[in-house]
C-alpha cells in the first residue's frame, strides 16, 4: 500500500469520526450523546431490560453500559428497578420523559441517515445493507 489514505481501516475510521461528529451535533440540543441515544433507543423499545441484555444488544461491555446508564439515570431518562427474578440485578426502564423525547431524537438520527445517503448518492437501504454486510463478522470468517 502506497498511502494510508488507501487503507480501508483508515477510511472507515475517518468516516466513523465524521458520522459520530455529526450525530453529536444533532443530539447536543437534547443533552444526549450518540451512544446514550443508542442505549436509550434499545431501552425505549422494550418494557424492561437488564444491563446484561442491553450490553448484548449493543455489543458493549458491562462497565461501558453501566456508565451510560448512570448518566441517563442522572438526567432522568431511565430508571432502575429491582429485578424480581434476580435480587443482585436491576431492570432498566425508560422514563416518561424519555418516551416523550424519543420521537425528536429519532427524527434527528433519521436526518443523519438521510444526510449520509445524500453524500454517497445512494439509497439508505443499499447503504445500510452494504455496511451491515461489511460489519458482519460471519462474512469475515467465511471470506478471509
């Protein structure tokens, strides 16, 4: 390879930085970061989840999830309740405020998706299909 700019790892990393920067800009007026939005989206889509379940869905370790949940709880967007099935654990639930805020957050992330598709001059469906295909570890294990 002649130039680092021709390395997929470099290109994808720089792309992720730009997408994350734009997501931060769009979510900042609501006091939520992109990772907080993602966790909140998972929590809002369920009645109640354990931190372990959220971590599995997000593919994040428990320490990372705990920190995000602590922040979301401190700003009143999630609450922890004792888990009746496991006294050592808590169930995480979205607050009423979070459920009211989610349509606005979703609208901003839809805007981000539309902007990315417009920059690439492609449809969102194809964009997401290709990115998911590239990110699927089964494809790497099978094709490498």
